[in-house]
């Protein structure tokens, strides 16, 4: 009789046991999970190696671009006598924006849609970035390329100090040694600079301050 109380109790008991059994993973589930974890462990070194390779490639591309822009701007301002650094920086940024949208259309890169809250948050950082580019280009009219490069390197030291005091980031021994070498080389280069120009030095000090503020603000 399907309506007998004992039969109903047996059905409920079987249902409960079945639910409890389904709550615990079976042997196949455990083996499957172990295989996934093993696969993740095997792929982790490959992922780290890929990220490391991308970082090295990005740094190489950045170095080539930075050196190329510095030499190009020096040629424009000194050899061609085009003394309009703001116009040059504006044109370079317009070309950069064009290439960014072109690469996005070709699906080589992707970036977030431009929205006002994000623009408002980044305005102070972007103002520092523009001042950094403009002052660096303006200084090339007065200083040699090596001196401008040395000043730019000192901004790395200033940024490390800013990270230490603002974000509490510890400075390792290699960082301290390399920073000390940068500072010492800057002092030696400055003392032997045969093209010493007071205006150029003031502009590059302002450039270092802008670069440091930009990088610290970008991090925050």
C-alpha cells in the first residue's frame, strides 16, 4: 500500500540518505579535483615565465621609445630650431591617441570606456604628466641629452623615497645601492658638465618633482 505510514517513512529515510550521500564528494570527484590542482601547479611556472617575458619585453620597448623620443626632440629643438615644445608634445599625444584607438579597432589592445568619474579622478595626475613631458622637452633646448637622462634617472630615486614614506614600501639593499649610484653619477656628471645652464637645471629639477609626483600619484 503506497499510503502506508511505514512505507512513507522508508521513502523519506532513503531520500535523506541519498541527499547526504550527494553532499560528500565521490572518488571520481576527488580524483578530478586532484587532477585540476596538479594541472594548476604545472601551469603556474609557465604563467610566471610568460609574465616575466612580457615584463622584460615591455621594459625594452619602453627604453627604446624613451631614448628615441629624447633624441628626436633634441633634433627638432636644436638642429631644426623649432622652439615650440608645447606644440611638439601636443602633436605627439594626438598621434598616440590615434594609434591607441586604431589598435583597439584592430583588437590588439583593449581599454575601458571613457567616463566622467574616471576622468575627474585622473585630472590631477594627467596635469602632472603633461607638465613632466613639457618640461622635459623644454629642458632639451638648454641641456645635453646625457644630462637630461641623468636628471630623469634621479626621479627614480625620488619615487622610491616617496613610496617608502607614503606607502611604507621597504627599500631592499640592491635598490639602495643602485639609487646611490644614480645620485653619485648625477653629482659627478653635473660637476663636469661643460654646457652648464642654470635655466636648464631649474627646468629639470621641476621635471623631477613632476615625475615623482606623477608616479606616486599614479600608484595611489
